[in-house]
C-alpha cells in the first residue's frame, strides 16, 4: 500500500526553487527517509541515483581523494547504471553519516554545482555528528525534517472521503455525526499503530493487531541495538533507563520528568547526555515549562522542569504493553495513561506544522497546568488536551483570566466549534487548527 507523504510536496517545491541547496533530511530511524527520497526521485526525475555509504563503503574513497564536485560526479558515475545529468538526475546520498567527507562535500556542491539536485540522509545523523565531531555545512544545505506518518496522512490513505470533507472546511463548524464517528474510529486505529510506516501499512491492510505489535516491537528492538552501536559505553545504561522510563513518567498525573524514577539518587547532570542522545536521535521530545507565556517562549523556559514524550504514540503504546483493545474501547479505564496517550498523539500532530520547534507547557504551581503552549505567528496560544468528552478542569480558565490570550484551544472528543476565542476541536483534527483560529 502506498501512503502519500507530505514531505514529497516539500521536495517538489524545492526542486523548482531558484535558491535551491542540497537537502539534508533528518528524522528518527524507520520513519521512511529512504522511501521518501526514492519515491520523489522516481516520480519527479528522469533518473534517480542512490549512493548508500553503509552498503557501499568503497564510495568513501571518492570523497576522501577530492573536494571537487565535478570530479566526484565523474567517479560516482562509475558506481551507478544511470546518467548523472544536472536537472534530470536526483542524487541520493544515503547513510551519509558513514562518510564525513561526503557530508562536507554538500557545501561544495552548493557553491560549484548548484544545478544538481541532491538529497542526503542518515540514520541517527544528529548523534553521529556529535559523536564523530563531524561538520554540517551550515548555510549550504536546506534542513528538512521527516516525522512519523501524521494522522492527516493516515486519514488520507484510510478514508479519503472523510479526509477531503475535513480538509475543505474553511470555518470551525459542527461536523455531521457520521463524519465525527469516522474520525474517532480512524484516530483510535492510528493511536494503536502510530506513524511508523511499516506499522501503518500493517494496520491499513487489516493484517491484525498481532502483526502491528510485531512491527512495533521489531522497531523497539532495533532502537535497543542502536544504543549499543552509536552511544558511548558509559551512556548506554543511562539511555536505556531514560527510554524505558517513558511509560511510568507519563503515567503520573503530573507528567513532569522525575529523575528518581530512573534510579534512587539519580542526578540531572548524570543523565543529561542520555537525554540529549535520545533527542538527537529523534526518539523523544523534551517539553519544558515556561515561567511566563510571552514572546519569545524560549526566553522563559525553565529547563529544569520538563516532560518527555515519545516520537510516536504507537511505540509508546507498545512500550507500555497497552493492548490495542484498550484503545479501541472508549469506555476503557486506564486513567492517567489515557491522558498521556492523548497528549503524545496531539504533540505528534504539532511537530510537522511547527517546523520542528517543540511546544512548551505552563504550570505555575500544583493547582494549574496547561498541556501545551505554542508560539503561532505573532501570538502565544494555550492548548488543553482531554482524552475523551470530559472537559472539566480549571487550568485553561486560570490561564485565560491571568493573560487574556486572543485564542485558546481545547482538544477532546467533542465536536468542532468556536466560541469567544476558544476553539473546541476534536483531537484527530489537531493538524488543521491553524485554519480555524482568527
């Protein structure tokens, strides 16, 4: 089954840009970077030439002996079966973290051969760059981030008619009951599979829940192997501890990250490198508290108070060993973790539209907490997330009384409506919220 990814549209715009630079594609493992590059190359170019520095280690010598792009292209032509023609051939440099000279060469391609279309990607690229002290040619590449399949992409593949209806809404109006029910069903299926492409395909092809769980477990096992392969030996047990603590950290009513959940007497300074490793690998999002919701939000972050979410709600569900049937049954009582799953899924929807900038949360004391606060254009928007239909709680009201924001958003299972600056939005439609706020 083919799933249309939004990143292909980004690639198409880049292809025709007059100020084009080589793309450096970043993202977690197993989210479809290679597939996206090859699909774009095959659909939009006469020729597509992929060079994989992991499978073809002999390619490294091409970049180690010369920094001249024209000579590099002549030598690369000896390793492929298609012509390398500017404007007609897409060059793919895959697993580029295996060759620091190839990564550095993007600078010279940008300066000396700008007519060539080049996309480079690598597994755990951020981790590799820091560990091996590699140089990223800042200013000479266009950074594009790929995330797990979003619910918007999932819905487009699973129920195109419902997708088209929602996508055409220009104003926040009540959805017909049949549309809302379809959205809820597909969203539950999405929360089970998450956005890892192989798991999504297993879900959409109706292979059964065991097949979905097997895919997710394989990915989790692969991540464990990555700890040993790419992390410093002293950091491996700490990365393991942080990663496996996610379900218990998020199961608390207050989801603030607590170091003692890792190990008795654990200190922040001992685990900072482990946290950073997981962030650079694209496996977690660190959401910091803010002392004041003002521009710019980063200036008011309390970096000592944060929550840690998984990059994918399906992986989080599998890590927590939460049965798919629990998600499918809206009456299931899994209390705090239901809220955690809801927040993680909404955050997952935000990341592609926030251009990789993580939101914050607001919790001035134990009496109030707003799950997310985002900087959207020239305003600060508070966002509340409710797992189901219950929208009781005073935190958003406390925030509103204190700061009087122009817009507020509440995600839940209730229907779509807007009233006095409060957008009440079904959680499945989180990626569309920007169309419906004033």
